[in-house]
C-alpha cells in the first residue's frame, strides 16, 4: 500500500490549500455518503452514473444488475473516476460573487475487479450495514438466483484526494459595511419518523437501529 494517495492526477490545483490526501479524511467522506458518481468512457463517449457505494478497508465496492453498462465496463477494465460530495452549508456573502458552499468531497481513480465467492457475500452484507447498521442480522440474505443477477465490483483506494471548504464568507474589505446579512446556513440530512410498509404485521416493532438511526462516521 502506497504511503500517500496523492498522484499527479489527484493533486488539487485549484484552491490547493483545500486539498488533502489523508486516508482517514477520505475514508470518512466515503463512509458518510450514500451516493457517488462514477465517470467512465463507454463507446467512445463520457458517461457519469450515480450509484450507491460502500467501503471496507482500502477497497470501494459497487453493485448492481449483471446487465449494467457501467459495471460491465468496469469489469472489462475501464478506468473510472469516482466522486463523492457532502454539502455542509450555504455560505452567504455580502456580494453575489463571494457566495459559496461548505463541503467535503473525495475523488478516487482506478480500475476495478469483479468480486466473487465468499468475498461477494461479505461485500453485500457490508452494503446492508453501510445503509443501516444492524440490519444485516435480521434480513434474509441473497439467494443463489439473486447472486447470479448481481454484479459486485471492487476498486482499490490507491489514488485519491479530498477537498474541503469550511468557515464563513470571504467578502471584499469595502463590502463589510454593506447592510446585508452574511454568514453560514448549515445543512444536514436528518432522519424522519419511520413509515411502516402497508403489509407489515402490526406486531412487528420498529427496530432500535431505525428509531435511533445515525450515519456511519457521524
């Protein structure tokens, strides 16, 4: 394993001070996010597909239909660029030009491999845990037909970077006297009241991990 995730392709050049190649920071961003965007080239054209991802150690996993163009392209050796962004707040400045957002983002570049056998089962269990910790112990695991219909890919986290913005507005000095409110409007995803399935037996209680749901890394 390389000591650093920084390479010429992952080096942050625009506002380089916001860039980081720290594994713990990058892992935390990947773990907190539900959705990533996978960029690749198919048939000579660029394609970007949103999908769920999850991480185990130094590996990023993806899954979907065995007929998925994205997964088949990855399996066949296409190089991919995976991006994740977490929006933490709106930065409202005194001037339109200096409005911004506070965010944490990560980029991972590389080539994936197909996952089979016991690793595939472990990866799919980890997917359920990524979405809702404690859930995998209760639900039915995938059967043989479902496994055949599902393709799982693994991407090593070897070439990556993070970019983070925090703090308030950065206004021009002369604009500080303007009678305009400036500051940060924090944003976060908050679980709401669970809604039971219409065919759920009323005797089945809401699990504690649903009642007190939290994201991994939070």
